[in-house]
């Protein structure tokens, strides 16, 4: 009788990223990074982790390094 109602394993999802104004950032978006002299970047999803890839230099930085300590949002601005 035990084990009939087993929990299904939760499917892991990538984190929800918000720019400095609270706008959601998705894969393929173009943003302007305010750190590491990246300038305009493309947002790339690899596995379950986001990366910012600079259009100018090609440098790649993880989203974890762009978190603002006070707000928890990313130190980037999404372009229109």
C-alpha cells in the first residue's frame, strides 16, 4: 500500500533573469552589460545556465557573475 502516491521528480528549469529595470531576459535577447567591459551581448542558454556573449570581443560571462547584490537582478539592460 505504501509507494502508491510517489512524487514525480521535478523537472529542472533555467533561472528567471530580470534586467536592472525588472524586464525578463530570455535566450536570444540582446542586452547591454554594465560589467566586465562586454558592451552589447547576446544571451545564450547552455544546459540550464545562461551566458552573456559579447558581440565585440566574443568574451563569455556567466549570469551568476552579473547578479546585483542588493536587488538580485542582473547588471544588464535589455535593448528593444
